[in-house]
């Protein structure tokens, strides 16, 4: 650890850049008078993305870019793109045919606010926008990096990543998954995009193979830790603190790390994963504590969070 | 026109390449035993894409690549990617919260066959796969082209393209759109992706600006013509011929070119758009009738089709 690193100050600074970029890039209202339908779509997209969320994925991307001394312009695009994928997945996940959730970050979910059809379209358009952000026509980001970022994000989002994990989740309700199957589901469902966030940030600095591997291991470890902690909080925190419905997994008879391993073993497991994540960072090329300080502090925060 | 061009033979040859590529690339069954949920997702994705459709968009991409003597490997990826976007849009469009359609190409729609949640995820995963296909790690497609193809496809799919057009469509039911507003809706809803198909094929050959502009005009003209003809067929053809429910637009009180202009004027308009598309091709760099023969024949087929 780097005790002197001020995560709060770093996060505030990054969050300022992020929120401005998201507000500038996510469906800004049309200059020319646009049709009502198009304005509603844009409003739904902005509602889904702005003023909410911990921004964990974009912060990971920005921190990974810092760790390798990469192109900050490229990292900002990568950070926003990965957040758009996350945001669209929440919009679709909340819909009646999926989790049928009416509350998200303390606000009505997108389909409650704008109707199901607009929620479906807003999610679809946010996914497209993620890839648009990664491929600017200007030369601030070289095209080789643009293509790599698209590849990593597409793989992490699709059937071999997030969408695949959600499909496993759908089919697993009420089934007796073992710990390996549960890990595999979460590796895809949430782990893939968290790992991609780290890798995408790193790719903005053209890292060597050893560094990319090390950061991938860090990303995989915190990706899994994130879910273990989520499962712990689902039974230990209340809805007001979480900003979403607590106890939902147990209610829906969904397998969780806590239901499989028990609460204490789950907490110990989260601690092991944190240690693994921090150790991985030692193999980052030319690793110095300052370069990886933000990544270390984010991993620590993520495992020791209370919501 | 090039009277000697054999569109049927050309289409059959291209369709063979296309179907093989789609079957190889769209969610092939896992080698290792995968969870039931993931297998179902992949099955839904293949069901949505394989064995169906006129493949108009990929044929346009392949023909545009031929017109400029581009990289056929890149064009095959562009062709499949644009078809995946089209396929995902149909899956989502058919869902109960949108058009609530149970029949597509004579088969049950994806949500009828696999359930709504899987349909939602399959559509999402198909969109991600489109961008994955455009960004292979090998060197058969240079990264500048990869990035350009992603940019054009993302723009054509999102709020400034297909999804935006669908949102306008949603909001327009029962409203008295004028011809300009109707054209704007279709320019986004179906036109953007048809035009992108042509542009993406062309970009595989590094065309000069004049050629890209000419092919863009061709794409815009046939994109609009396609919709005018769709509206004509909706009132003149029967469901069995169309493979989908005929008379649907009138039933839902949706504005169409036929309801605005009348049947005869709509037919004349389609003919004018065809003429405009064919004229545009004269400005393709080094234009020779053989290079653009497939594009000419496709435009003709598209306007004079019966289903």
C-alpha cells in the first residue's frame, strides 16, 4: 500500500473530468429542432448515465492509464465507453422481462421514467455510442489503439463476457450452482467488464506483455472481489445505504458466495482476492508505488466499501 | 445499367461466402461444456441471424467493395457486422414492448422461441459481436480501416442513426407527419444502416473523397427507396409473400409514403430515387460499368422487388 495516497482527492479530480466528458458526449440536446421522439431518446440516455453511479469502471481505466503513463485523452474515451456499456446493461437489466426493478441509485429506473420501448432503445443506443466514443475521427488517439480498445470492449460485453454471464444468471435461478460455476458466472457477468476497464486504460499506454498480463490479473482479482463484496453487502446492508433493494438475491433464491460459503468465509475470500490484486501490481513494468498508487487504493476501497 | 450482369449468379456466390462466415462467426457452440444459460444465448443469437433474410445490407457492402477494388477479407467482416446490427434490431423491434410481432421470415420471433429475457440479451450480444468482428487481432485488416469501420457502424446504429429513427417512429404513431418528417425518420431508421453498408464496403478499398461521396449518395438514395418500396408492398402484397404481417402500418395508423402521397406517386418516387442512385455511381473514381455492376443491379432489384 501507499499510505500517503489521497484517494478522495484523486477521485474527485478524475470525477470532474469524467462527468464533464460524459455530459459533453452522451446525447447532447440537438442544436436544430429535433423530433419529440429523438429528444426523448436522448433524455433517456442522459438520465441513464449522468448524475449517478460510483464510476468505478472509468476510475479503474484512468488509474490503469496512469500506472503505465498512457495517453490521457485516449483513457478518458475508454473510461466513458466502458461506463456507457455498464449503464446500458443496467437499463436493460432493470426491465420487466429481466429483474423488473423500479429503483436504481435511489431514482426510478429508466423504463419506469420513460417507458419500456424507450428504455430498450436507450440501452441499444448507449452501446453504439460506446464504440463511437472509441473511434474519433481526429488524431488524438492512434487508430491501432482505437481498434484495440473496440476489440477488448466488444469481447467483454458480448456472449463471451457480460451478456453471456447474464444468460448464465438467468438460467441459474433456483439451481444448485457450486463455487466454480458461481465464479464462472461472475467472471463473465461483472468480472469481464471490470477487467476490460483496467486493460483498456492500460492499452492507452502501449504496455509490454508482462505489464498487460499483470494488470489483467489485477483486473480479474478485483472483478471477482467486487462480486463477493456485493453478495456480502446484500445481506449486511440495508436498501437505503445501498440505493437499491437489499436482500434481493436471497429473496429470488439466487446462488451467492454468502449462500455457498457462509458470511465469514466470504469476507476472508474477499481479503485474499484483494491481496492477489495488490501482488499482481508488483509485476507492472518499471513498477513504482506512485504509478500504481491509484490502482492500489481503488482495490482497497472496492473491497472495504459499505455500499 | 449493365444488361449482361448476372445478379442471381453473383448473389448466390456472395451468399455462399456470407452464410459460411456468419455460421463460423456467430456464437459457435462452445468446445468445452458450457452452462445451459450460455448455450441458450448462443442458440438464440444463431436463430436470429442464420437461415433467413435477404442479406441486402451485406450484399451492398460486398458490392461496394468490388466497385472500388477493396480488401475482400475486410469487406466480409464489414458485411457480417452490418447484418448483425440489422438482426439485433429486428430481435428488439419484435419484442412485446415494441412492435409485439410473433412472426418474422415465416418463423416465430426470437422472444416467442426463447423468451423475452434471452431475446433482449441476444440482441445486446449481437451488437457487441458486430464490433468484435470488425476488430480482428490478425493483420488481414489494417487498424486504420478497423477503426473507420467501427466509427461508421456505431454512428449509423445509435441515436443519430437507427435507434434515433426508431425513437421517432415510436413517438409518431397517430401523428400527422409531413413528407419531410417521414423522410427524416426513415433516413435514420433504415436509411442510415443501408448507407453505412455501402460506405463500409467502400472503406475497405481506401477510396478518395469523391468516390466516397458518390457512394454515400447512392446509399442514401437506395436507403430511402427501400422504405418507399416497403410502404408500397405493405398495401399491395400479402403476408405469405412478405413472410411478415402485411397491412400492419395502416392497421397501427402509422404514417407511410403511400398514406401521404398515394400509391401511384409513391411508385413514381421510388423510380426517381433509383435513377438518382444509378446516376451517383457515374462519379465513382475510374468508374467502369463492370466495377459498379453489382451495385447497379442491387439498386434495380431493391426497387423492383415483390417482397
